[in-house]
C-alpha cells in the first residue's frame, strides 16, 4: 500500500524514527527483539521515555495536555512504533480511563488524574469483567453502597490485566438495582492500596501471569472518585470500550510480524503456505485502510463508535492468524515447548529461532478475540448500529 505524505508528515516520521533510534530504552528493545518477557520496571522505563518526549497523550486534545496530532501523525506514530517492535503503550490510562475523565469528569478530577497519566506516574487497570459477567457486562454484580461521603464496594472482578502492577483501578459497580440492568451502573476510580482489595493471579495457558482476579471486601472509596453522574456508568463504559477497540487493531505490530513471517516462509519452498501469507497480507492492507478512514473521521470531530468494532474483529483475527502461520512454518519444532537444548550458556533453541516461541505466542493470542468485548458481540454491535439490523 502506498500512502503519500506531505513534507511535514515526512519530517514528523523522521522525528519518530530518531526517537526510536536514540531514546527507545536499549534494554527494553533488546528484550522485545529477543521475545523475552518485560518486567514492570521495563514497562515503566519505556513509558517514561515516551512521556519525556511529550508523546504519551498522542490521542488527546491539546487542551488536556495531549499532542493534538492529526490522523496522519497518529497513524505514523503507531505504525513506526509497531514496526520497531515497541511494546504497546498500556491502554488503561491513556486510551481508556483518560478520555473518560477528560470527557465526563469534573475539573478537580481532571487536575488530579490527567497529569499523572501523561507522566506515567500512575499504572491503571480495568475492573469490568466479573465471574459470569463478561460479554454480558451489564449483568455485573459488584455493589457500591453510599455511606456518608464514601462508597463501600463489595464484589469481584476477573481477567484483570496486570492488576498485580497497578496503582489504580477504574471499576463499573452497581449503585442501584432495577428491571433494566444497564441502569444503576456507576463508574468509579479506586486506589489499589485501599484496605479490603485482594489480587490473586490467574495463570494463562501459555504459563504467564498476565491476568488476575480482584476481590473487594468492604472497600471504602471516597464519593469524589465517582466519574460523572451516579447510574450513568453504562454510557461511560460504552464510550471507553469504543476507544479500547480502536487501539486493539495494532496494524504496525502486525506489519512487523508479517515481514518476519514472509522471511521465514521464503526459505521453506512451500507454495501453499506462501499463498496463505499473501492472503493475510491483503487482509492486513484492507485493515490499514479502514483504520485510516476512522482516524480521518476522528480528526474531523467524530468519536469512535460501532465502526471501531470492525477494527477490533479484523485486527484480532489477523493477529491470531499470524501466530497460526508461524506455528505452521515451525512444523514439529513448535511442539518442542519451551524448546531449548543443552544447559546454561550452551542452551540453544531446538530447531529454527522463530520456532522457539511460536507456540507460546499462539496460545497467548487466543485471548485477543475475547477481550475488549468478544468478536461475536462486536458483530452484534455492527449489525445493530452500522447495518441497522
């Protein structure tokens, strides 16, 4: 795909590339390039580097400390970071709760929380899903009962990504029960150090500790942490999810993975696998065009709506397909898990280098079609709001 940039866009792209060359923390880059897991400290170092450059609020209006970039600049920024193999910017602060706060929060909340998000002084996590309330999120049961100037929260959240590292959690809680389950839900911010919060790990199928269960037992939260109006949380939740789904497409990262996959497949003399890779490349180009159209709409004042569900579906399908084809290209070596032969400094991956992590990545990426609202739910959203069915 060919995109014509203006001189200003090319200058901006060169600035992004210069940052990635000079200021992308070397220890983080080394781990990303080798496929090694990042520590909490690694993630903080990376985000602090982006923040120091003034780019953390890449998708925020200037009035709230954001960059105010054009849709083309956002596209360049995301694509170049993806091509460089950077870890994704954690969405919970800058792309999820941040826009909710600057859109629906009061002035004091904006002053209190937004600067820390931009400086990455606060690591956020998301308290939406509950046992039995995943895709049917409106059925959530975690309660917040008003008690003077506080709310007392009891209940639990699950699949809470990186809660073990988080400073704060934004939660959907039920403040009122009624016949319409979407009503009576409120959006509240909770300090993870508050007494009564317990985080328990969930080890995923790839053996990693990425998600958690979070339990709330008589957790007392100041009422001033309520965002917007009590009972209007479902409206804020939908707004947030649209922003989350917009970022899930991860076109830049998929382009980097596709380039590596093409290099691997070119050495295999497998015409059928080459055909599958070509088909995937066409799908990725189509997704990129769709993302550019939505970015253009955002620049002209629109908000990400049901169209972002298209990006979520196709983006996650492509991410999963990439890992499937890496496993296929690895053949029997993908089954030698985790794969190294030998001991200590003499340990070497079994088979080709790309095969050593192909299965673990395949297993990890099974989640992408579920989080942010399952792809089946996204199809319902598209049917209702785009097609009018």
